[in-house]
C-alpha cells in the first residue's frame, strides 16, 4: 500500500497539470476582441474609440465607425465582429 501512495500522488499531479495546458482559449475579460476596426477593417491607432461588447471590447478607427456600431443590434454587432476576426 505504501508503494501505491506515491504513484497515486504522481497521477493526480499529472492529471491536474494536464488540464492547465488545455486552458480555455476565449479572450480574457476586458480583452480587445479584434485587432482591426470592426466596421471598416482598417488598422487601429493609439487612442482609438472603443466600446464594451460581451466579455471584452472592440475598437474603431474613427468616431463615425463607433457611431455605426452604437446603432447596430446585437446580431449585427456579432456579425461585424465575426467578419473582422475571420470567424463564424
């Protein structure tokens, strides 16, 4: 029985450390969800306007794009974000 205890401890540590290697790949809360303007697809600059969306935020190349975003419903926002990130 004493020989089994170290093996069980090793097995438990191995299993738990394996879970950490497969962590959720979702963006961290507050993370930037796209690296380009979600409306125009243009590059972002320092100080770009932003808006919160879901667990993160999106950025825009200008105030006009942010105004367009603000007028969209959630389905439109999700579609724009998917297009900007190349996801479905």
